[in-house]
């Protein structure tokens, strides 16, 4: 994992959260703030913290069942899954 690139991504999330907050689009601010938290936990290897978020169990099982799926493929796979 390229930690410098991950930190750039973290700052990008914070910039987006701040922008949404300034425009009073709190749903966007919260979403980017959550993504920032998740990324920081992942960088630090804190799966104990990540596991507290809703959906972690689904994500963990999916990744274990599909170890060779590229990240870019995830959106398409999730769009097709039964809800």
C-alpha cells in the first residue's frame, strides 16, 4: 500500500467533506467524513474499528469469497446483486 497516496486520498475526502458542509449538503459531508475515517482505519490496519460499521460483515465475506476481484469490478458486481 502506498501510504503517501492513501494520505492524499484522505485529504481529498476531507476537502470534499468541507465543501459539502459549506454548501449545507450534510449528507455529502457525512459520507466523505465516514470515508475518511474508514481509510484512516484501513491505513493503520484497524479492522477492529472498521468492523463496528454497518456492512463490514458483508464486505469481509465478499472479499474472502472473491479474492481475485479487482476493485474496479466491485460497483458492477454490486449493481447486479439481488437486494
